[in-house]
C-alpha cells in the first residue's frame, strides 16, 4: 500500500500529463474551444489543438458546432472499473435498500491513493443531494466515509495520507489538527462508526460504518442528509441500526464474491 502523487517520479511523460490536464479542463467547463484550453493551461494554441485532435482521433473527445467535449467513452471506462470492484457488486442493491428505508442519500465509498472515492449512491424519497457525485475523489478527513476507512487503516498509511495531502479545510467545522484527527479516529475505531458534522458541506451531516472483510477495510457505507434531520437521536435510534444491518449483509456477500 502506498500513495502515488500525480506527476510524481522521473518516469512521468509530459505529453501524457498534458493530455490529462486537457481532459481536466474539459471536465470542468463542458464544451471548450482551442483557445479556452490554451488559456487555461498556458500553452500555445497549436499544442492545445494537437492534444484535442489526438483525443478526438482515439474517440475520447468529440467535436461539435460549439467546440470540443468529452465523449461517453469515459463513462464506459468508469463503469468497467467500478464493475470489477467486489465491494460495488456486493453493495449496490443494499445501498438502494438503505436509501429507501431511511429516505436519505446512501453512499458507498472506498479509499484510492489516499483519497475517498464515491463508488455508488442512491437517493431516498426525502433525500437532499449534497453535490457529491459518483466518482468524486476528495480528502479522507472531510467525510464520514473517509474517516470510517482511515480509522481502520494501518497507522503508517494514515501518516502517509496526512503527509501527502495535509489536513486542508473545507468548512469551519473541518478537522485540521493532527492530534484531534487521531483522537477522532480512535473514537471511530472504538464505536464502529464515523460522524461527519458539516465538515465537508455546511448544513450536511453523515454517519458511516466501515466494511471490513478478513480484517481488511474494503470500503464504507454512509447515510447523509440535512443537519436538522440527522440529529444525534435519529442517528442513534433509527439510522445506525439500518446502517449496521446493511454493512453486515454486505460483508457476508463480499466474502462470497
């Protein structure tokens, strides 16, 4: 287990890095023109055009009247990557059931390269979407999903995560002190679940439990919603029993994948 920082290492190929930087600009902006990419990345228009034309030739970019946009080949690739994850196959139906039973947003997360990734989510009838899309990578310490996983990872890997990404602030509630984070992770490990209290988004709370199979954390499952609905009493009396049951079912299903 180790973290590879983007662009790290002598073997990194500049042209490949630049191509993914172009993809990043297009992901953020939608449809772009050559000048948009050149300005965003501070590169010559000829270089921007070369990257766009190459990506178009291999089918990852399409050109329309308004400019260039990413193609659905990225969707195909993302779906294929996710489908190969045992934790996704074992969890998808259970996430949907959890969202239905709680009425809130239910999420499946995993750790990748020291960050939290959302693999799947489902929305209940009363759900309030908190702008955390499937595939989003973000800081582990911001979220209940991430903290639930961090609390069950080796201490030296937690050190590596913090050394690599630091403890940046997302809101005024975010944990930014290492000693406080260590105390929080110890408490999570002891009680078996993590609480996110407006640490990533103002007004949003979340509760998450890790999915642990054969002593190894393979992901985490959470329920999230507005702070006024996810108070301590409801979390303790109603949501946690549903969450724990879901995790138990997933752990059994995962073991037989």
